[in-house]
């Protein structure tokens, strides 16, 4: 009798990697993870990810534009130049800021719930969710109100009052979106307590 020859553990197949690595594009039918939302199919996930990145990084670019106009308005040599800057800022505020921020938040939530990333399973996703929610609310209620007030001053022919706010607010937002882009790419900090619990129950 020969002792059984030790064999190397079998390499996980592509489908098994898909269960281990949230970043992989799992082939096969959509599944549920931890009783959550139905998992997105590969083409839908990819399409949504492209939309999410375009919209979210577009929001960062838009904020850079608002900051440039805020600086131009504050440093303008004439009322006409300042008026032009705040009128342009008002166009961006009226047409783009709210839809873009909401689309970034909504696409991020669907991508989280529809993939193994989950909304509260990985710290980087959870931090993104809360920071985006806070900055969306700040954009809708604080920044838009400041832009409207500046526009009212321009229309009434008064000197614009909130010039510092219109530089500070987009500067803070820009810092936050840059941080969010960085953690999206690096995906740091591992699992949350809920993520660890779900993983432990799955392996039991
Ligand atoms: C300003 C806000 C945001 C920015 C700049 C941003 C940026 C990005 C970027 C650049 C990626 C691609 C990363 C990669 O594939 O390596 C990404 C993916 C992702 N984002 Fe966001 N994001 C934002 C908001 C959100 C929010 C609010 C959530 C969740 C509630 C979210 C959840 C996700 C998830 C789960 C992925 C990975 C999707 C996948 O692999 O299929 N994001 N984000």
C-alpha cells in the first residue's frame, strides 16, 4: 500500500475567483450576495460603471469650473467682469450641479448594491456613500443658495456679497471629490464589521 501522493490544492476556477474578488466580472447568471439586491449582469455593470465614472469625475471638473469662476468674480477689475463670472456660475448651478451630483450618488448606490462590493461591506464604499450624500446636500442647499444670492446682487446692480464663500465652498468640494476619486481607485481599509460578519456566515 502506498501512502496517498500529496497533491497541490486545485487553483480556483474563474467562477470561484468571482466569489472571492469583488472586482471581477463574474460570468454566469446574476446572483444575490448576503440576501441583498439582485446582482447586475456583466454588461449592465460595465455600462453603469462607465456612466458612474464619467458623471462622478465630471462633477469634479464642474466644481473646478465653479471655483475658477468664483476666483474670477472675486478678483474682477470691473462690475461687468464680475457680473459675467457670476452669471456663468449661475448657468452651471441651474443646469448641471444638482443632476450631476444626484446621478453620481444614484449610480454609485446601484453599483454598490448590485455588485459584491455592497453598500456597507467595504469601508471605502461606505465612506464614499456618506461623503457624497453630505456634499450633494451641501451643493443643493448651501452652494446653490450662495450662487442665487450672487446672481440677485448682479441683477440688482449691487456689489456681490458672498465672494469668499463662492471660493471656499468649491475648494472644499474639490478636495472631497479628489479624495473620493483616490479611494475609488485604491480601495483601501478592508471590510466593515458588517462585511466581516457576512463573510463569516458565508464560510460557516
Ligand atoms: C464624487 C463622488 C464619486 C466619485 C468621484 C467616484 C469615483 C469612482 C471611480 C473613479 C470609480 C472606478 C474605480 C475603479 O473601477 O477602479 C468608482 C467605482 C465605484 N464607485 Fe464611485 N464615485 C463617487 C461616488 C460613489 C458613491 C456615492 C458610491 C456608493 C454609494 C460609489 C460606489 C462605487 C462602487 C461600488 C464602485 C465599483 C463598481 C464596480 O467595480 O463595479 N461611488 N467610483
